[in-house]
C-alpha cells in the first residue's frame, strides 16, 4: 500500500495537538510507511517551528519532534519521495483549475494532493477538512 499525508497529519503525529491520539492510533494500526515529499517535509517542519514560536509547543517538544522525523526517515517509517518538479507543478496547476474555485483550496493543499496523485497513493492522511475534500475529489482514499 502506498501512503501519503499532508502536514496536518504529520504535525499531529510528531507534535502535540487535539489530533495527536488519532494520528498515533492510525500509525499503530497500520504498518505502512508514509512517503515524504520535499514540500511535505518543509511544511511539516516549518509548522512545528511556528507552533513553537506561537507557544503551542515547547522548544523541547520541537527538538523531539524534529529528531523523531529524522529517526523515522532512517527507520523507513517515512520514506523520501522525490518528484519531478515540472510534472508536479503541472499537476498542481491542473488541480487548481479544476477545483480551487469550488473548494477554496490553498496552494500547499494542492501540492500535497498532486503529489499523492502522482505517487498513486492508496491512502492519503489528513485532518484538514478542506484538504480531505480536495483529496477525495481527486479520487484519493482519505484517512484516518
């Protein structure tokens, strides 16, 4: 099974928020690795740093979260998934043309959905309601 995610899932998995128990439960119940694009890694790590800046997590929690991401990459829980950037941006533009006027999709949501489509994901993990709708419209199976 090919699994992808958006930053809302990974921030919940590695950080501490209302969705953390659900993210950890999904991971415990599913042994599949998550494919991690460069854009997804950047957005996730930046969101964790921003959470620290805003006082939602401590600097200790931030360091732990970033360390866990590195560890999970080494252990194969996360797998780096490089994409051809020209093809990726082309897929992003297509999704924007088809869906943004009706869904109000944000650019990073589109990048993650396009990546999941390109990677032929069997599961797309997200807690973001708009992201979940967009992914579903693109034919992705959304969880948890």
